[in-house]
């Protein structure tokens, strides 16, 4: 839809004037103008700009200039309130919001503002917007009004590959279909290639209309990790961080002096934890520790009433108290320009989530500090492996560490969340079969039917319906409404001739395989942040930049602004060497992007990376790549080999080495598999033998076995292949003779 606004002619000077007039900024930040200009020209746009880069202006300014109204989808109530407050502060009152907390009368009052022409921007939660009943109400309210922009904040939530996937985002584009055409503006702070691809496909945005920041680096935020032994409590380190470390790092005599012009946030994982081994991760427990340190503070989480949250958020925003203890999801909506520090009492489930969370700090461009206080994994946990195809820790079924019987480490906490959301393949299969049988019985031969599910299970059912539709089991589905008792009503459309699936087992197996891939990806994400926390030799900022495939390089000296090198104002960059490393990293990225395994190229590149002492950067980038591409052979090669050279007992690396070799054999890459096996033999000969035994069906073919016996560098490995080959031949002969025995011939042993 062409919406070129001639009154401004998309002129930068005119738009900059409005920016200064309304928001007080002298000029646009990187990416803002291009994103706004594209939106004003009626192009569907995606902006990938770091936290603190001013994404909200990128959609608020076009919305203010539109002839009609705009809808902003935002997943966080606190963020909606902050943005509405900020708009009101600049004199714009034509804004309102609707979320599940609003009553029917309040919703009707908001809709009436449309009719009266006193509303231009409506913030809506995705949970409300997914309801068909709400969409029809919205369509009626906009009957004589044009919808200028449909804006999706936190757009990464639409992708199952993202760190914060929300099923309610999957049907957002239904609004444009139901309500009317509109220009789409999607924004997010980070998006991996797979997440970006999902956003572009789902919201019908062209690649040419993607605006990205040149760098995600936030050089004003200093970085620190306090990685404690698992038996240690976090109370004393927390007090030390608040009363000593953070004030010193931020050049203040005391935390009270710091709080005179700045504030802080403490992130944790539980709103109201009561168990003996989870209580210390709860907001109330941490709040008591903070207050015992003499610091005025308050808490903010989902268990509070809407009124309580609103009052606390307003008080924090107006500096009535300086420190907020909050859960990660709710705290992400806090927009405070003078936020000077952020403490994580449990690290996040991914580096993407962590980087967005610490990005709340330093939005005024001044020095801010981010610290993680974590409990380390035990050596036994790191090396435990029930089988080479296993990657989950033992503690996923409870809230105690299997090795200390006490409070779990941060990794164990996050691992349980993952495994609760993504159970075993057997459990997934059972659930999908039950859902299918439920739909068959509920349909009762009707092509369209409704049913209700308790809200606690609605997200799970939404995901199931989404996959059933994708696999052709159902035609379509809609979330109709939320009932008074809290249950959700769904409508499902089916083709009765298709609903009775003849190959149901294989269809469900495909869904389970995909979901298990997401589960593995979540663990890859968790492994990445664990590596960041466990690292004490590599510059933390460079670690993050490598993880995000960012071109920024701080050289061997590091950023000089993290706990690894020591936090100082001086930063040095080795430019000459950085150019060489940049080219190596470019070649490395291109090799991963082929999704094919050229052993000679991969091995040569790994050797150069090792010579330049850049192998850890390569490994970090491989970890990130595996989050989107769980079976990429180049990433598996670098991730597993580099880790095994450091610790040959690392269970995850051993599993990935096995997956890599198995995949190469399945794809008939015998010589490449031999190359990898020889690399593994140099590290751990027994592991190479174990991998060979696990791949027995693939290596007993004569041509494969001959190549292995000729090229493997280990006598023991060659002997193993020979025994496996001979054993298979004897079994084949016994099987043949066994068939003859049934008609009178004897079998040999």
C-alpha cells in the first residue's frame, strides 16, 4: 500500500525537526531514520536495533503522522505503561491500551475513543489480540477509520527459534486480514538468521526492508561475573556487590551516593518461591537481603495485582525508591534512562535474553555496570552422560542438585524450565496422540467445532493446533475468547476426510522430531551462556560480540571494561591483527553457511584459528550457529573439537562429536568422517572407538570398512573396525545358514 506523505516528503530535515520538538533529540540514532522513512513510504519494515537504540520512536513517529490509527502489539504490560507515560509527557494524549486486565466496560470505553476521533495509537497485548472475538470488536470500532500501521514490538517472540517464543504471536497477522490492510513495522533488539527469516515470512516483509544496526556493542556497560562454588550462598556476594563493588566501579563512595542520581535492577527467576532449595531465587528473599543492607527497594512480578504493579512502576519511574527486584519477564518492560546497574541472581536462559536484559541499563549513554552472581556446575555434572546421545543434566526432574542434594546451580534451574516445557519424545508423543483423539471425539463429524481449555494449558494447545494445521491434520484454528472462569475457547475447522489420518504415527513423529530440535536448541542456548559465565580468560565483551557475529574486535588485549582484564576507562584495539582475524571469521562464517562439510577446509581453518589463539572465538560463534542450525556439520566440528581439546570429558562435546561423525557417515562422507575420527583420536582414542561402535551399522560395509582400516591412525581403532566387520559377516552367514537349518541344515557358530 502506497502511503507517501507529501507534506513531509520524507525529508530528514523535517523529520529531525519533529524529533527535536517532541522528544528533545538533536538527531536520529543509527537506523532510526531509514526505518521511519521506509514506514512512511508504506513499506513493511523490520528494524533490528540494540536495546537502548530508540526503537519505540521508529514506530511512534510514523503513527503520529498517519491519517488514521495504529495498533502496537507489545508483550509486556510494564513496557506499555512506560511508553504511554512517555507519550503523555510530550503532550500526546491520543493513546490507550487494552490487555487481559481490562474489564469489558473498560474495553468498550477505549473503543468508543476510536469513534470519537480521540485515539491514534492503541497498545494491545498479543494475548488479547489473538482472540477472534476481540478482532471482530476491533474491526467494528475501525469501520470508518483506516488502520495506518500494525506494529509488532519484540518481534522475535513470533519465532520458535527465538529465546522468548510466544504462541500468541503466531496469529497476529490475522488482524490485518480481519481488520483491514496496514503497513507492518516489526522491531526487535536481536534476531538470529533463523529468527529473522521467520519474522520476514510471517509478517510478509522483504529482505531489502530490513534495517540493522552496524554493531550491537554497548561499550558503556562494564561486565562482571561472580561464579561461585555450588555450595556457596549468594547473600554475601550480593551485599558485597551492592555496597562495595558497584559503587567503586561506578566511581561513587557509597551505594547511597550512587542512588542519588541513579537506580538499579536485580533480576531473578521466581516471583514467589517457597521451597527450601528455590526460596533464595525468589523476589521476596532477595528483597529482604537488599533491605538488610540498608537499601530502600521494592519488588515487581506477575503475582502482584495490576494496581500494585502500576503503583510500584510509577514510584520507580519517579525515583521514589532506587532499586527494583523483579523477575526477568516483567523487569524487561522497565524503561529507566538513569539505570546504573543490573544484577542477575540467576543467569538467563540464553545470551540473547541476557544481552537484552542488561541493555536496560546505560540508556543515557553513561557508564553502567552488569554483574551475574551464579553458582557453578559441578565437575561430576559436566562429565555425566547416561549415553553418548544424552545431553540433559540429571537434576531436571526436581529442584535439588543430584550431587550435593542442596540448591541447584543456575544451569540446573534453567535446564528444568527447558525440560518442563519440552519433555521427552515419549511424553510429547503421548500428549499429541491424546490431543488428536480429543479433537476427533469433540468434532463429532462436524467440519467446525469449539472446545474450551483451562488457561494454564492454553499455550500448549495453541502450539499443538499450530503443528496440526502445518501437518494438514486440521484446516484452521482460532482462539475465540477467554471465559469468566479463566478457560480459553478455541474454534477448529477440519476436513473430516483428512482428520482421520492414516499415517498418524509418522505425522506425530515429524512433529516430535521438530519439537525435540527446539529442545536441543534451547540447551545449546543454555550451554552458550554457561560458557560465558564459566569463562575467566577471554574478554567478556569480545565473547558477546563473537556470539552475535558482530564485526567489533578488541584484539588480544580485550575491551578493558570487564572483570577478565580489569574494568578501566582505557581500551586498546589491535587494528592490524584484527583485520586478519576479521577475514578468518568471514571465511569461517561462509563455510558454516554452506551447511556442507569440507573436512580439508574446516581442518585448515581450525589450525589457523588455533595458531592465532582465536579458537575460542570460533567455538562461541559455532555455539550460536547451532542454536539455529542444530545439525550444521562445520559448527559441530569446531564446537566439539575445540571443547574436547580443553576437556575431553565434556559430555556435551562428546555427544556433538558423535552426532557429527554419524551424520557424515549417513551422508556417505567416509573420508571426511575418517578425518574427524583421526582428530578425535589425537584427543581421546577411547572416544573415537566408542563412536565407531555406535555407528556399527554404517561402517560394516566393505568399502567403508576398508577405508577405515587403511586410513585410521590408531592401531586399536583399525582393529576394532576389523572385528566389527568380521562379526557382521559371521552374523550374515549364520543368518543364511539359519534359514537353511529350518529345512535340515545346521548352523555354524
